[in-house]
C-alpha cells in the first residue's frame, strides 16, 4: 500500500515534465525530418554543448546578479511603502497620488533619466530593474493591504498596538499572497528589463544573457541563441519554483500570526 502511494506520488511530480519533454522530442524529430529549416531552428541535441559553454554561463551569472539585486531592492522598498501608505492616512494623502501618476509610465522611459544620474554601469542596470519591481510590488501591496478586514486592524488598535506592530502581525500576514504574486511578476519583468539594459549598455566581459542572445541572433549563431533562451527559461523556472516553496513557509508564519489568509 505504501509502495503504491509512493509510486503515485512520484508520478504526480513527473507530470509537469511531460509537456517540456514532448516539445523537446517533437523539435528533435521536426529538425531530423526536415520539417523546419535548420538555419532557423536547431535540433535540441545541438543546443546542449552551447548551454554548457563558459561564456554563456558567465553571462547568465551577471544577469542573475543584476536581476536579484534589482528585484530585492525594488520589492523591499515596494513592500514597505505599500503597506505603510495603506495604513497611514496622512502619508497616503501626501504620496499616493504621486505614485499613481508615476506607476503607469512605461519602464523603458526611466532608462535615460537613470543614465543621467547614475551613468552607464552596473548601478543603472540594477536601478532599472528595481524601478520596475518597485511600482509593481507597491501597487499590489497597497491595494491588498487596503482590503484587509477592518475588524482585525480595529482590534489591534483596541489593544493599543502601534503602526509597526499592526503592519507586522496583521497587515503583512494578510497580504502574503499578493506580495508573492507581485514578487514573481517583478522577477519576470526583471528578466525583460535587464535584457533591454544589457543590450543598450554593453560592457566587455560582463554583457549578460540579454546581450548574448541578441548578439548571437544578429550573427546568425542559431545554436547559441537558442541555448541562451533555454538556459534563461530554465533559470526562471527554477527561481519561480524556489519562490513557491518559500511562499509555503511564509504562509505558515502568516497563519501562526493569528490572521487567517
């Protein structure tokens, strides 16, 4: 009985791999049978050596560092400001209109201003990612915190809990789902933003995966181009899976904080 349950559990874990395996197998067959031109679509087996190449892994490392730094900075500020403004009426009146005015501006518009103040370098690329992450996370956290049941916040006020205590024990646990959704979206946006900045601010030796993909595409190196796309997708999927596991632990903390999510 235990063995049957274990086998079923193993099979359930393997189900998400069926679709990617099918895509890889179909791509291999399509190329081998000449259903698609090899000049435009390489066989998946031809991509593997390029994935393991040092230049690609080095560029991936630079990109991951920029995305991680930018998202961490932007989400930290966005969570703090979103939760704070949602519970502080004077600050909300003073700053929320400005944030609502700036948030819809396309993220690409901010790049020239960042270059003016920070120059062309790592600081600008990280700040570019952080800017996109901040507005995305701030808006999600602000509106989620606004929807927290007033019964809980009023009860905290009755027990004379300060603003920080209310934010930590009531508002933050209730907003956990929205916070993690915003963080996952900001990471997805971060990959796009950093690729754009890497291509427009190229640096020798630390260009990043965005520049790698665009350069190999312009040079007609199809295997290298698809290898960059593949490793970028794999990295994004692994990071997203790690966030799902982290969210489970944080939700346990949120439940223990006395607020049902």
